[in-house]
C-alpha cells in the first residue's frame, strides 16, 4: 500500500532538517576569539600539531621581563590548510616564527592563527573562514 503524499512530504522534510542539523553540529565557530584586535607573537616553536579537527602551533614567547610565556595557537583544519599549500613538515620544534593571532576573549595565552612568518621570512596566511572579520592591529608580544 503506498504512503499518502502528506506522510511522504513530512518524512522528506524531516530527513532534510536532520541532515542540516547534523552538519551544523559538526563545525564550531571562532566566536571565542577577539575580532577587534590581533596580537603578533615572535617566538620559538615547541610543537607543530598536524591533527584533526584543527592543527595547533605551540610557541614560547619571551616577555619584556625576560620570562617566557607559552602560547597555544589554533589553526584551521589540515584539509583547508593543505588546499592553500600548507604541509605537515613546514614548521619544526625550535623554529623561530612570527604568528599573527586573534587572541581568545578570556585573556589566556591562546589565539586563532591568521598568519605565520617562517624562519626564512616567507609569510603564509591561514585559510580562516571570514578572515576579513578580524581587525588587524599592531599589538606585539
């Protein structure tokens, strides 16, 4: 016996809605990062994590008083990074790099990576969705 059209339409609409909800839950936003300023970090790489769902750059940054502050920099997905030329072997522990980040709103030494300058001076941006929404400033650590 065939299903009535109303039941079929409701089933299809429900399946579509469920698939959209699942897709939206699979991603998170960068709303936890400050969109009003950036921070430029010059430091020594302690670890470059080429992992899912996002890569991470761990940096030790020397402070004005001589102490060292450790920063954890979230990068985008390795899939997105590979599409614009990033590779897992581009950064190694001990490298001196400069990273432009959007700091986390809580004030912790964490940020979203927007751009990295490698030891040879090459600069590479990260494929951050809505990157233009992050206002670039001249704050340095």
